[in-house]
């Protein structure tokens, strides 16, 4: 495992990437545990994945906290009050001074452009579903939803979301959102999510 600081938050907290598995493996699976600081249940899944063993042809790119300031302050937005999942240029609707205005959003953008992940998962709360990707093929999201026992549904469009930007502009069908149920994630469910990421 290697750790790398890929950026810093508005208040200077590091945003850290943990790379698990063979760094030359062709399949790259990105998992982001927490974008909205008051939706923290996915952090436990990503923390567990740090100790996991991916398939030989896969490596895990793990970002437990994309919004460390928001998590520290129990708030959805970053310290500028900007929703980081509305700050991409894909149908941007005014979150932040301009698209990619926020350092946390730029950190994940630069990681994605550099690594071109095969698959990216973003954990949110509280809707209890797996969102259908807005571009490309839904197979990976469908398989994940079956493995963890969450319904596959399409959320309303999220202007400026990171996953939408990826699906439209970077790699169609490669990114999806997992909406966990509200509150803490029970340990047995957490392990199902860990297994589903490893099976992706
Ligand atoms: Zn969210």
C-alpha cells in the first residue's frame, strides 16, 4: 500500500489517496468514502478496503475523505459553503465561483484525469439505492446493487456532479453513486459493500 496526498482542503487538511494492490494492475477501481461531510457512512467501507486484497489484475484507489473540512464540521459543503458534488463543469448550475473553483474538487479531478479509473464509486446517504449512471452502460452499477441488496434506481439529475462529469466527459458508464441508508452502517452490511467492491 502507498499513501499519497493528492490535494488539500480549504482549511489545509490533506486529501489522501491509498493505493492498494499491484500499481501496475490494469483495472483501477476508485472508491470515495465521503463527499458530503454529513453523509459519513461510506468512510467505514473505504477504511476496510485499505486492508483488503484486490484481484491480481486490479488495484484500488481509495479516497476516504474528499471533504475533510465538511466531515470535521458535520456539514454537507466544504469550508467555502460549496457543494463539492455540484462544482464540475458538466451542467454546472452555480455551485462555487466557477466550475472547479474548489481545491477538493480539483484534487479528485486531477486524480481521475491522471489515473482514468476503470470504475469509480461514490458513497452518499440517505436514499438507500444505487444510482443508474447518466451515460454509458449500467452493468457495473446493476451488479453492485444486486451484491449489496440495494435497488438500482435513477436519481434526478445532479448538475455539476463529479460522477456525471466522469460519465459524460471522461469514461462513459464508469462512475456511479451508492446512496447508503441514513445513520451508521451495520458491520454485516459494511462487509457486503467491501465484497462488492472487490468483485467489481
Ligand atoms: Zn450526498
